[in-house]
C-alpha cells in the first residue's frame, strides 16, 4: 500500500497540529445527554478554552459533535475513542475536525488519511511508532500514559524517534500536567479532569469552568518576575540608591536589584515602567491571553528563530507595560 498521504490530509493535519501546540491541552469529554453539549462548550469558553474532544463512549457522541460543530464555529471539536471506520465516517460527517484512537487500528488510520481527516493514533510500543512513521504521521496519542510508566516511559520511548511528538493521555491531572508539558517531545496533553461525567451529570458547569481555568493557568505557566522602572539618566542614581538601601547592597546601572525591581534608562519604551512575567512557553501564554482579549505588540517580538524569547503587550496597567519573557 502507498502510505503517502494526500494534500488534503496534509493541510488539515498541519492546521490541527499547530492548534494543539498552541493550546497545550485538550479536554476529553464523554457526553451522555445531548442537552449538555452546548452548556459544556459555554463552560469551556468561559475559561478561554476553544478545543474539545468528544469521545465515542456514549450513544450521543455523534449528535454532540454535530451540534457543537454547527452552533459553535469558533470551537475546534474532535472525536475520541474512535474504534471503527464507521465511527470515523460518522464523526467526519458530524463536523469533527480530528479523530483520536486509543490503539493503532490500521483500518481506521488508513481510512482517515485517505479521506483527509487528521488522525492521532494510540501508540504505546516501538512497533506502534514504526507503523505511525511508515504512514508519514508524526504525532501519536500516548495512551494510557500514567499506567504505562508516565514521563519516564515517554522519554525512553521517544529516544529512538526524535522526529515524533506525543499527546500524553490517561491519568493526566493538574499535578503532573506541567511535567509532561516541560518535555520537548510533548505536543500537548489530554485529560478528562476538566469536565468529568459527574460534573455533567450534576449540571456542575461552574466546576467545569473552574477546572478549565486552573488548567489554563497551569499551561500558561506565568510567574511574576520583576518590575522595570523607566527613568532618565538624572533619576537613575537616586532610584538605584533607594533600591540599594532596601536590598542592603549597592547597585550599579543594569544590575538586578535582587528584590524584583530593575532600572531602565534606555528610553526605548514609553510609560512608567514594565511588569515582567516569565513563562516556559511564550507562544502558549499568548494563545490564551489573546483569547482573553489581550493585544500583542507585534513589533516588540524578539525570537531566537524557533520560539519567542520576549514580547510586550499593547495592554497597559495605569501606564505600566506588560512583558512576557521565556524561561531559560
């Protein structure tokens, strides 16, 4: 069989991969009542989440995907736990933008490639990854990740396949999410903890929003780093002197104060000063900040060629600028 995928598949595949890379996490949800579909999306949107995977673990999965796809065009909805070619066809007809399988079913995978549906097959062995690579795919659903040995197993399995990336699912929670995302072969993670069946059964969509917000904050990984005060040359010495008294050590221009305050006399920026936040992934942080309505100062972006190292937002706090810096 010729495993070269068609142009239609290739284009959609790249779009979904980029989406997953940006969002960092996919809520995996089993919807038992079709009436829960739209409230679910509303609860996720309230937390700034615009991607969801609906599993084929209930009889209303297809209908849930259809109503989300038709009523919520801003949401990227996919189908999970796809076991058969028939489910694949139904999911695609319902408007699913991607499918995820728990194992490597070659009939489902090959059909998905043939019809142009982005597919992320379940892989947990080197043989699975060989089949993935053979078909021109480069991202797998590593499931069930925690039961298979967690991040240690993922690192060991990825070593012979440095050109592949992974979506760990199965046992992901707020406690281990950051550890998986910090591994450079992780494209994103998926988990059921954001919107559990119990949450939906009890109509606790407020819990879904709260869980989603905690997830987003974990993915963004923002930590307050320092405040940079913009001053002219005449004011710099007095400012440094005052900070030096507080920190207990003399300071020179350009030196860190050790108490989270620094001085900038370059005159390159406007405003009173700048609040700096550090993050492990500036692109992911910006993805969610944009969903919250923040605007990026595109001219301020500093990149190393692969990733953004620092960037300013157009949003200001009482004439104080906001800056994101990538953690080294």
